[in-house]
């Protein structure tokens, strides 16, 4: 039976991390971790939730996805905020249900294209969950901000139906976990995966 790669897509503060940590059954999905050049925040550690690396790492390491989130605000001499899932992170967890938490659908497309290019797509069903943002999502995100232009960068990284169309992706599930609104089809899919785990 094919495994599932679930993309959790939505703006900062829409509840993606909350859903992954508090709603999904333990051990059902492996949460793919990204490397990043951004500074470590309070409560974070190496590998939790990111691998903290320098810019050279992103020039020398094979990556499944590559994000430069502050590109529109960057100027020479300032740090680039790079994110990307290392190929080894995916290869080491093939055969498991996988989950990838990212804002923009175009990065889910990058990952799907990597699976296709590496003849691994036949082993996975790709599903997208669209997290609708509450009105105060950027206030929620601001509580975690510790970098210049952080909120501006978050506003610039959008997740709209147009973004799904531009990435050639359909929306499989819609949810709003901050308001305890879940797509019943996603709950059924999770129950199905649990049954055949």
C-alpha cells in the first residue's frame, strides 16, 4: 500500500504546527525537518524543529526544497534566511508516512518534483491540507519573531488558492485548527492510515 506525504500549507499562525503536534496520532507521520540559516530561538535546539546551518551548507548540500524567505528584503552584508529539506532527511525516512509543514504551495511542488525525478513518486500519495488563517494569525506569529522584517517576510510569503493554482496543486483538505474546524475527509484518511499502519 502506498504511503502518504501530507503537505500542511498555510500562513504563519494558521495552526499547522499545533495540528501536527496535538492532533495527529503519535508515530503515524514522520515530520520532515528543514535546515535553516536563521538564528535559533528560545526553546529550540539542534534538530528541534530545524537543523541550524550556515549559508555554505546550502551551496554544498543536496536539498529537496530550497526557500529564501527574506529575498525581497535582503541587502548585501545582511544574513539570508534560507530553509530547505536535505535529501538525506527524506531518504532516511522513505517507507513512512511523511508530513511537510511549509507556507507556500510552490515548495510542496518542489518536493513532489523531487520525488518524480528520483523515481520515488509511485510509493506515495501526495495530499495537501490548506490551513485557513484566523484574523490574528500575524499577531500570533509576531510573538515568535526575533529577526528584522520578520512580520513583513511572513506577509510576503502567501498561501492563497491562487498560489495552489500557480503550483499546479489541488486542495485536498481544508481546516482551521485554531477554531477546531477539521475537514472530515482528512480525519477519515488519518483513520485509514492508522488501520493499515
